[in-house]
C-alpha cells in the first residue's frame, strides 16, 4: 500500500478550526519529514516542516506522535504544521486579503530526516476557508462609512460588533468574517488609507466612528439595544475612545490595545485628545537591524502626556483586555492595569484582563502563524512584535474563545454554547 495523507475534514476547513493530519501506509517506524506550504495572495511562500517516525504499524497520527527535534517545531503539536508556517521573505506577515477565496495548503511527505528533502512519498491539498456557507458579505458605502458587514446565516437579528485593526490601514476583513461564522453581525470598518478615507494617520474624527455605530444600531439584522467593539493595537485605543464618548456600546474587547490615544490627534465635537508623546532615542536597534520600540512611548501618567489618557471612566460598557505579556510594540499589560485602576477609581466595574505569557503583539484568530517582526508603517523599519511561537499559538486559540464568550455574555445575555441556532 502506497503512503497517503489522511485529513479531517478531508477537503476544506475554516481557518480557525483544527485540522487532523495523519499519514498511513508507511513502513514500521519509518522516518519521514512532513512539509506544509501556503502562498498568500501576493504570491509569497510560507513553509513549515517537521520530522516524524511512524508507529510499528506504519501509521503516523500527528495527534499522537510527537515531532522529533530538527524541524520547525518539536513535541506533540497536532497543528504545528500550520502555526509554524514562516515566510520565505523576511518581515512578511500572513494576512488574508480576499476572504471569499480560501488559502490553499499543500502537504508533502518526504523520506528520511535529511537537510534536503528525500524522495516524495505522498502529497495532498487542503482549502483553509474564511467564510462559512451561508455567511453574507455586504460591502457598506453609506455616508462616509467605508466598511464590510458580515451577516451569519439564518434569520436575525444578531448581536452586532464593529471590528477595527491597527496602523496597517486599509480594510482587513478576515477577523470580522471568522467571527461572523459564530453568529455575530460584524462590521469590519476601515478608518484610513482606504478608498476616499484620509491617506495618513494625522488626525481622526470620532464622528466618523459614530456614524458606523449608528449604522449598526439602526440595522434590521443587528440585535440591540447596544453593540460590541473589538480592536487590536491602534484599533484598540480607537475602541476605548468610541466607548468613552459614544452612546450604544455595551461591550468593548481590546487585543493589545492602549488606553492612551496613540499616533494621531483625536477630535470629537469640541474635544481634542493629543497623541501620546514618542521619544525615538528609546528605540533600540539590534545587530539584525530590527528595532525594539517597546520603550518609545512616553508614560501617559506623567506631565503633559496625561492629556492623552482616554477618559474611559465615561464609558457605559464592560471591558475585556487581551494582553500578550511579550508584546514588544508597547506595554499592553501596563495599559490594561492602568485602565482597570482608572475604571475602579471612578466606581466602574473592574474589567476582565486575560494575560498570556509568551504571546506577542499580533494576537490573531487561531492558527495564524506568529509574526515575530515586520515593517512598521509609522517607524518605516522592521520592528519586533515579540512572542514565542508555541505559547503565542496557544494564546490565539484561548483568546478567540474568550472574545466570543465575552460578546455572547454581554450582547445576548447568554453564555457561549447555549445560544440558539449557532
């Protein structure tokens, strides 16, 4: 019997779902190297490989067999061949640009454990999709809003969430789309460097975000009375500002966000919040040329920089802070703790803070490979984001559950898992 790869699900799975990988038809205790390859939409190649030894019966099940030292990872890691994918081009991050098409994953089994791949024994392809069947993708161009709304299958209304990314700009849809697979109406909102929106991060007007909140609150498929906000990095402090000044927000989840306004002036009506000061002298650049910017920002508790601290005590919502304790973009844990102190000092409910040791800045949906360093648009050079791949992967899986549970609890009043028709 020739060796073959057995996958479950066989042909296609959602990107944030586990994929079971096994090889059958090998010789007893045969040594093999497994390799995965994936190309993003720009054609950039990501690869991972691992060394294995089949069992006495010639079977190799990644859920039961640990990877041996010498590959991209070792130990019992059933999903290692996905989370360990690394770009062949330095400082390149895996993002999904078009959620309507899947990523194509190539799997190959080679003979032996050599530095160079041995004879090819088996290969398979698998689609990693983003849109569950029946999820509707609706481009939104209403007033000034530039966004995409994802609606789950079935008859709504559904709990509503606005999803914001960081300084990369544009309109990333993949997190919003994956979240909609679980019964949420999610609006992926662009706020700069997209179509006719401002090209640069100079200043933001909260009225734009207010328009998006009102759009969601008035939508027939969105279940009121309030909506949720989900923001990563710069998107996080924008969500804190929205929660602090705008009505109709019930729950705000931040992934490595800041409680101070960062990177651009923020205006709302007659209020102006300046950006937190930056001291470039505190940026450390190593031999590799990669910058460590963790100490670049000033302290929002000192001097004139206190004006950058967002008055989150005005918010009428619950907060969840997701914190990577090895975040090198900025001090996410410090921001979460200071935000919590400020809320409690004003008699507000203590926020949930979930900390992940070994997790870096880019906490993405499950099984996105960790990005250790990439170009930073504001600094114009590659910066380190932090994180240790295995711990970071575990954090992404858990954080995804925490975010869904938080929104289910506060937007539907039901814990995750008991809600109907999911």
